[in-house]
C-alpha cells in the first residue's frame, strides 16, 4: 500500500551491531529519521525469590539495554539534522509495581528514568522525547509466547493463582484505537513527556501517588530529623 514509504528490516535489539546497521539502513533509505519508537519488550513472570539472575539479566538486555542501543545509534543522526522525536513504550507499571511481575516493572522504572533524563539532555538539539505508557490491551503481550516464567516454588502457588485470576478479569483496550493517539503525539509541536494509553492508568496512578504522598507527609518529622544540624 505504501510502497517505498515502508522499509522492513530484521532487528534484534540485543545485538548492538544489528541495531546500528538497521538504523543506518533506515536513514539511508529515507534520507532522515523523524520518529524513533522503541517497542521491544517482554515480561519475566515470577516472584522476586523465584527468578534466576540470568533470566533477570536477559530481561534487562531486551527491555532496557536494547532500547539504549537504539537510542544511542539514532542520536547522532537526529542531532545532525536538528530534529526528531524519540518515543519509548513503557507501561503504567513504570509508576506503580505489582507482585509476580516485579522484575518487569523494574525494567519499566529504569526505562522511565532513562527517557526523562534523555528528554532534558537532547532538548537543546531540537529532539523531543515521549514515554508511551499503555494499560492493558488485547494483544499478544501476556500470552505464553511473550512471557518468560521463573521456576516456581510451591509456597507461592496460591498467591500467584490469586494474582492471575485478578489479571484475567481486567477489561482490555482495543489496540486498533492506539495509532491515532501516537500520530497525535508526533504531529503536535509540543508533545508531552508522558502519555497514558487507555483509561485505567490515570486513576490507578493517582491513587498510588496519593498514598505515597500521605506516607511521606506522615513521616516528615522523622525525615527532617534525619538531616541533622545544618552545616
């Protein structure tokens, strides 16, 4: 349908040389890069105790270091042209966390921090950054093929059954409705640093932040005392 406006390339984000080659090929084909979207990721399912460290490292290789490889490969080209927009797919779980998928959540917290710092660093070069934070959608993410399961410990069996029962009851959004939101973001002159997709995240995060603020305020006296005498 789109002819030369589409260039399909094989890309494993855990292979830095393949990342550099793909970015260079895209730039050579189109003559410029306008939008870079990091969307690769998967989830490691298991409690903090159950997960093997090698599996956690592999998760970070894709969800965090893979995104960094793409960003670092694209930035010299974006800086040279004085424009561009980097979008990164995070999650509502980049603000709050959940049991059983805590390691996945931790990659999204790291992803959020990296992109927020990046936004400040590249703004002087005319480059914009937006963190896309989807809620639950009816996609293949969450299917057995998109998940890595940690070896199970019997002591957590009932806990995980309860957790997955709750996940199964969640209303899921229609992914066909999301492209329009992404186009709206890249077409505006002043895109947001963060954008929730779906209606679930904002109420969830609003509650979580209210609880955090209440706790910080309740312990403000202890926090202030810990500073000690001014020097």
